[in-house]
């Protein structure tokens, strides 16, 4: 996925550069008979959005994966099988008992999975915000397992949540997690912002 995204990123970037320099090429080379390609705010905004999305895909495979592994301390997994209960109430009761027995740490993130697709990423920060709070959500049906990753520091938890969103692309989350001022910053978001700044500097409008 990252290789495909990188190839597409280069192609989109080259196309944008050609469009941005179209007028200049025509002024210098009178042999060019076609009209200069349009380069305006609307087109630039659309291509920038595409480039930032592709850049995130590239970063998610390597940077997000590396930082994610470096941040976690332990991983636990709860399988949402039929013997855990037929309805949400029974499943939650079973999960409550399992969680209290197996998850002693107060800072962790959790990922709801439906087969091989991540559905939702959330966090438990300083003991607040447990996974079972989401058992009543409309998307809970079909959940196959819940992965729980712990981290030793509360300041690392929002960062870990954001890295998981970048890496696993859950269907019910936004593009990134909310990170308090006192928490560690997500390196993918930081690089993403640098990419956006660089694009704006390179392709500034007259």
C-alpha cells in the first residue's frame, strides 16, 4: 500500500508542478500552442488534500508502525465469540470480568475489530474511558475481538491512540485523535503538518 501511495504521490506532485509552471513555460517557449493550464485556489486545495492523504498512507506503514511498537508495553486480546454471550448485555458482563482480571494498568488504548477491519480506536486515560462503554454503539454488532495495548505513561496514551488511527484506519474514527497540550505529540501528524507547509511554500499563489 505504501509503495503504491508513494508512486501516486510522485505522480500527483509532478502533475501539480507542471500545472503551476504551465504559464511560465508558454511565455518562454512560443512553440507551445496550448493554453496555460489553470492553477487556482480551488484546484490547489483539491490536489493538496490528495497529496496529504497519500503522504499519510506512506507514513502510516513505516513511521507509525515503528513508533507504535516503541510506545506499547503490553498487549492483551479479548475474543468476542459466542461462548462470551449471545447478546450485548451478556458480552459486556463477560468482558467486565475479563477486563478487571487482566488489565491492571490505567493507561491504554483499545481497538475493536470486525474480522480484519478495524472498527474503532479509543483510549483509557488514568483509568477513565473503558472499552465496554462502546458495547451499546450501533457498530458493535459483528465485533470479533478487542485488542488492548498498554503504555507506561499517561502522556504517551493520546499519541498511541493517534498512531493506531493512522496505522489501522478504523471506520468509526476521524483522521486523528485529540491530543491534550501536556501529552506527547504524534510524529505522523507532525510530519504531515510539515508536508502541508512545504506544499504551500512551493506552490504559493501569485
